[in-house]
């Protein structure tokens, strides 16, 4: 992956550098070409002026002297011809040359001179620059200069060398930055891969066969990413197997212990008539503990079933109807406990996607806790509200409540609040929370001011069967 990342970054850096270097080199060559053409065109105009004066006076000695001095100073050849093409003065220029003849013919016809091609380091050693001689539309001859491109090409090579050196330095800098960036990006991945591989090596081989089509087999990608994905897949399968094994262990243990406990309770019941009066209290305590253990196993079985439930059930229910039924069912128990239970259901129908028996089981947990722990003279209210795509059921009491530090732990297995003074196994709210979560809902426990407790159950809305 490091090689691929470096290659990608290097390619991008090369494109960026070339995007600046190539236009810069082209601009430098064009600028030097224009400088040469403008300079030699000005010289040709000067010779044309001198040639016009010499033609008028008939004395070409001054013109010849200027051409000779120019040739010695710049090393460039000059040719002056009259309107008929006859040589007036010149040095070093072959009038029969193809390029010279074409330039002279165009200048004598007073045509616009052809553009000089942009100079390159490999361009010809000379270029031909021609200018007409005369005034206005009358052409009395032409001047041709064979301009040397040696200095211009040397300047272009020098400029290109500077640009190339700058581009090379930029590439070195970009490569160093790319290497550092690649190391910075991949170092955590390498460490993560090593750590995950070490953890995966300690895990048992996953037993799940239905999930063998892992992400690494469905997708490609760099070897490092595939290795991390494969390790995470193995960890996920191992965790899934461990969770399933844990749930199965709880269910199997509860099932295995229920029958001996039932037999024990039957035997204790059969022994009751022959228990001496002095041991009756101990006998009743033993029977109560056996019954409590049976209830605890039943709770574990219910919790295992609730935690293994997934998705939505095909049937929903009317939450208002279920709430009113549970209030009616618990009304007598609340009266015997000296408590008040009311229902607050302003809507006639509130549909939820949860089946009636599951919703009743969830509400029974909350109402049972309120009946058992709210305290004397407390009032419990079951409210049902429809809020958009959700149905909210709230069981609120005005009892003693629970300390704020214990609220988050009430849905933990076997945890009982400090205010719970009677019975209970600490599995009621965890079972209700598992049933709610399995149906994509949410259960929270919140305090009520000035005192009391509220169990808030949010479930998805739906349509009853």
C-alpha cells in the first residue's frame, strides 16, 4: 500500500510540477524569440533608411562601412538589394539561398513579413529577417539580415536549465513530503494491524459457517487493509460465537436446573406435615429460597430469549388498549399495597409495531416495580403518547425514587437499587430493556421531581394485526 500511495502522490506531484514548468519554458522561449526578432527588425529598418539615402545620392560607401562594422560587431550577415533585386551592398549573405530569396521577394512586394518560428535549443543557427526599403507604398529595395540564434538559444537553454533545476528540487521536496505523509498515514494502520493480528491469534477459531463470506472476500483493496479487515472479521465472528455461546449457556443452565428445583420444591412440600414446630421457620425459609431460585432461573430464561430476539414481529397492537388492560389487571394489586394506579390515554388508538403480549410483558415489569418499590400512598400513572414515528409509554410514580447515581445501573443484570427493600432478582428492567431494544426501541429510567421515578419506553409506531 505504501508503494501505491507513494506512486499516486508522486504522479500528482509530477503533473503539478510539469503544469508550471512546461508553460514557463514556453514563455521563456517565446520571449527570447520576440526579443531577437524585434532587435534585428530595428537594425534592418536602420539599414533600410541608410540604403534609401545611399540610393538617392548614389554613394553607397557609408552604407557598406556600416554593414561591415555591424558584421564585425555582431557577426551577422547583411544584404541590401534595389527594386530590381540587384545587390547594392552586403556581406556574407548568399542571394541565391532559398530562404533569402523568399524573404527578399516578400519584402520587395511590401508584404507583411512571415512570423519567425519560436526558437528552441535545437533550432537552426540563423533566421532570415527582411524589411522593405522605401517610403509609403513605393518600395525601392529590401534589406535582409541573417540573424544568429546562438546567443538566443544559449539563453533559452540557460533558462530551461534553471526551470528544470527548480522542478527537480520541487520533485525532491514533494517526494520527501509524500514519503513522510505515507509513513504518517500508514503508521497507525500498521500498528493497528499488528495489534489486531496479535489479538486475533489468541481467539478460538470461529465456528460460524453461515458468515464465512467475509468483507475481504467480497472486496479488494491494499494488502494492509485486507489484513486488518480479515482480522476484524475473525474477531467479529469470534465475538458473535462467544455471545451466542453465553446465551445458550444461560438457557441450558436454567433449563437443566429447573427440573431439579421443581423436584426439590415438591419434596419440600411433601415434608411439610412432618416438620417439627421448632424447625418450621427454618423449613419455610428453605422453601422460600427454593422458590426464589426458581424465579431467578425463570428470569434468566426470559432474559436469554429477549436478548436473542431480533427484528420486528409481523403483528402489532393498539398501545392504548394494552395499557388500559394492564392498568385493569394491576389495579387490585395496587389497592392492596395502598397505592393508586391511573391511566392517561387521551388518544383512542395509538398503534405500535410491537405485539400485544410483548408490550404487556414490558409494562408488567414497570408496573411491578412501581407496585413493589414506590412506597405507601404513592400514585402511579401510565401514559401513552404518539410522537411522530414513535409511541412513548411512560410509567411514572411519586414514590421514594432512586438516587441519581444508580439510575444508569437499573437496567444492569442482577442490580437492585438501594431503595429496593423487598424481593426482586434484579432482572426485571434488564428483561424489559432487552425486549425493547430487540424491537428497535429505547428504554430509559429518569427521576421525577420532587420525588419519584419514571420508566420511559419508546417503541416504533405501526399497525395492529
